[in-house]
C-alpha cells in the first residue's frame, strides 16, 4: 500500500454562484439560496470538520469573502486552507486576459488579508481554463491548480499551450484532421478533480438545468459514485489522491450532512489513508512525483 490521501475541497460559491454560473442573477429567490449557503451552510460544514478532526481546502470566491466576512474568517481561524476561486464565479473563457488577471489578483489580496499569507492553491470558476489561465497561474506563483481532469487519482504537472482543432464544417476537413497537441509542462502541480465526485450536478436544483438533476438521492450518490471511486483507489490502485468537491450550497443542507459524516467515518476505517489539504498533496508530489503512482494492476 502506497500513499492514499483524501482531500475534501469546499467550493464556497454561495451568492457568487448564482450571479456567475447558475442563471439566478435576476432572481431574489435564487440569491436567497446563496445567502443561506453562506450563513448556514458554511458554519454547518465547519462543525462537521471540527467534530471529525479533518483539515480541508476551501476555494472561496472574493464575493463570498466580502459578503460573508464572519463566516469566512471562521474558516481561516479553524486552520483550513483557502485558495482562489474567482471573484463572482465568472467563466474564465468569457474573460479577456486583463479581466482575468484583475479578478485573480483581487481574490489573492482578499485571501491574504483573511489568512495572513498568500494562497498557494488555485481553482478556476466553472472548472474552465481560458487560453490565459495556465500562464496566469504560473506567473502568480501558485504551487498547484485543481481545475482539470487529466487523471482520476494522480497529480501531474500543469501544462500551458495545449492546442486542438475544432471541426469547421464550412472548411476543408484537412483543417481539423489533426491530433491533440500537448503543450509545455510547468512547475505547477495539477491535482485532478471529477464531475463524478462533485455534489452540484446531481443534487442541487437549478431552474435552467444544462446538466443538473437536483433531486437525485443523496445516498445513491454516495453509494454508487463516491464510495466506489474510493474503493477502486484503495483496492485496485493502492496509491493516489481522492478529491471530493462539495459546496455549502449542497452539503450544508440537512439531507447531506449525515452522509458526509458517514463517509468520513468510512474512509477513516481504512488503514494507510489520510485526510489532507490539497496544499499538503501538492507539496508531497512536488518533493516526489512517484509518491502516488499505482501499486496495483490498475492505473
């Protein structure tokens, strides 16, 4: 058995999520759900982690920090890691480079004011990279990014300059019949996330659903998605990183808290598994890139 780390990442979208992503910017009712996530969801999750003695990584939009200063201060005071996650959960692919950098630097400053130190972790809003995102993450000295899905359980080095060719049906096929081209590796550690280990798509109701169910059974999600991923990592790979992405908007609700507590207990029942922050994972990988390589027959 090699190193197995479980890293819970909390994306505290709250009101920012409705303004930037979920189609509720003109709905006082939807915005009120974001207010509930900040005032009730954040404290509830903090209590769960305190009771379980688990350190976690929070990715907090600047808007959330300024809208819920006491709640976000409590996250910092509890010793959890805080990383960047946009300001108003903007889609990076819709931003000019100057806009994206202005949002990034403002968010970094807010986190430094909150914690007393610069953030080392970056998570893109929408889990989307613009063509400028990798260079900005590298230039601003982040230790790691956690926005992409290049692996299930193993960090890699973030690349910049990947290129691909979209299909243009009004052009000659020769213009797009080319392979995906991988760019240049950077020193930034890329820690994988997964939509299959994210709570919003199956369990948050959104009025304009592009990919959201909203009423999927929480126990089904844990039993058929979250636990099988962990079991595969533990039983078949024998080493790796399990990232779970949750939101105060979803896991701060009464139906999810008991299941999160059950899952933490389940994980703790396995020898050789540690709960870690994503910063801890990145530092470990930075020192030894082989630390999370598969020891089993399965990658």
